[in-house]
């Protein structure tokens, strides 16, 4: 069949794409930014598509031309200026379902979420539930899949944070470490999608994809440490006030474009508990869901996995450090450091109005770059700007005042580690 997979480069979408490719399906993948996906999955035809622009069935017609089946893997975790829950989970899928019905699509598989429904614990679950209800009421041949916490060799969102927590030294800080969660292998999810697209299958239904056993969050982190080859260590449950502060900070950062898995939606879902019954899924598909050990043992951890776990929390720390450094540097230059900046320029032969203008201009650039790097869509451009400005500081400093290389405060020497920190931030900036 010719299958359209939406959200096709995400954690679930990419696994579905690879599984359907093995089955010989002709694939069309969609997503907001497809440049990397086109190189990574050359066997699929890629179309750039944003669900916020697909709010009517007419908008879907071009994407669906010649398509036999659709797997909707698109989703977003929490509302922010970068992500519109209602558009992605409700209005765009409704338009998709209507277009599929008009065009006679043979099968539609909806990737939903545990707890989706009117009484869901979060806006994420409720909006997913709205789409599920609309699909269930349609005349389409549909299947709705509601996976638990999806674990895979690659990680994103909650699974990435679990691996990051596993890489912390000395003690493992946890929020709600005793909460019970239900897991599922991404391979089991992809196999279920492949089953749903099998020849002659006519079943409709909603299936909960999860292992029958539940696990504590602390158990998941401990198992990740074993898998990574790190020694076991004690866990520390963070006080409620710290947990609330972390959640509030993560929610605030979402409005700057950063998608932290520590946002309030995650803890609302945890607090509600993860309840489900995989019996009908197992009976219908014959799939025996993998437990935690089986998922981790599918492949051994690599050095790159250990790097990721150790660098996970260093990435936001590096970006925050750079933002603070550049903003403070700019403020100091036009504040308490004004006279020192003018004296430094005077030693290089720059005096009077030109020196003042140079100092102010430099401060504005520093502050602007510091602010921009904190905004996710601007971060890459800001980091490149920091590289250029730092290189110019080194160049002109060397030309105009070479003695600064011997300055006991290391005014030029200190720029070199700053350059390396910027390069590090650029190297780990990509989210998936």
C-alpha cells in the first residue's frame, strides 16, 4: 500500500516508517522540517507539512492524493507559542478524517495516548481524546492505538530525561520516583501498526499498548544505569517546593520554544496514574509485549549512549551559562565597567566619542546575543553570532592590543574556552 505517515521523523513515527519499509509499503512522510529526515530516510517521499496549516479537509487533499492508508503519529505535548494543542490534536485530525472519508482511504491508524478522553488529566490527554472520539464516530476503517511510556534505543522527551537522570553522578534526584508507569517498546508499537495495515484486516478498535507490569519511575532510571554500565547509586526524592519550581520553570521555558519533559503536563499525567488493559491488544495481534529488561537488552549500550546521558543536563546548563555570560558582559560594559572599557580602548588608540560608541555598540550586541540564545528558534543563529563576534574580539584585540595576551586576567585567553563552549552548544543543540 501507499501509506502517509504524519509526524514521521518523531520517536514513534520513525520506527513506524522503518517497519513499514521492511514490509514493502510505499511511504510518504510529513513533518514541519524535513531536511534531515530526507537524508535519514531516503526510501520515503517527504512533504513539509505543519498541522497548523492543515485545518480543513481541502488542505489535506493534495497530501492524500494516491494514498491508500494513513498513520497519524503527529502530536505535541503541551501548549506554547510554538505548539498548538488544539490545532495538532483536534482540528487538523478532524479535517484529516473528513478528507480520508471523502477519498475512500482504506485504513487510518491513529497514535493516541494512555488516558486520552474527556476526563483526561491534562489538555494533552483531552485533546487527543477529542480526535479519538471523532474518528471512532466516523465511517472510516480505523484503529486507535494508545501506548504507554514508549521506550526505544533512541530517546526523546520523557525517555531522554530518564536517560539523562541515569547519567547524573553521585545521587539521582527524582520527582515522583515512586509513581507507577506503564511502558511499551517502540518496536511493539511499530509491529502493531504493521498488523493494522495487514491485508484483509477489517477490525476496528481502540487498543492500549503497554506491558502488563507497571514500573516505578525510580526503577526505570535504575535499569537505565545498569544498561549504560554505570554503578548503582542512591536516589533522592526532591522536595515538593523544588519540584514545583522545576515544573514552573519548564513551563515558562516552553514559551521560549524549549520543550522540556519536566513540564506540568508530565506530572499531571503521572499524578493521575497510568491505567490500562493490554489484553485485547495482545489477543488481537498475538504480540507479546517486551518487558523493561527485554527492551534494554535488544542492543547493548554504546559509548555514544553514555555520552548522551552525561551531556543531557549539560546542554541546558551550557546554553544558560552563555546567555548569562553575554548579557552580564554587556551590562557590565555600560555600567560598572564603563571606565575600564574606555581605558582599554584608549590603550589601543581609540578615544573620545568613538570609544564611547564602540563600547555601547559592543554592549548592545552582547546583550542581544545573550537574549537571543535563550529563545529556541533563535538559538542556532545566536550561537553562530557569538562565534563570529568572539572571533572578531580575538582578531581586533590581537591587532590593536597584542599585549592583552599576556594580561594576568587573561582578557583574550578567556575567549578561547568561550569559543569551545559555543561550539559545544551548537553540537548538541539539535533536539531530534
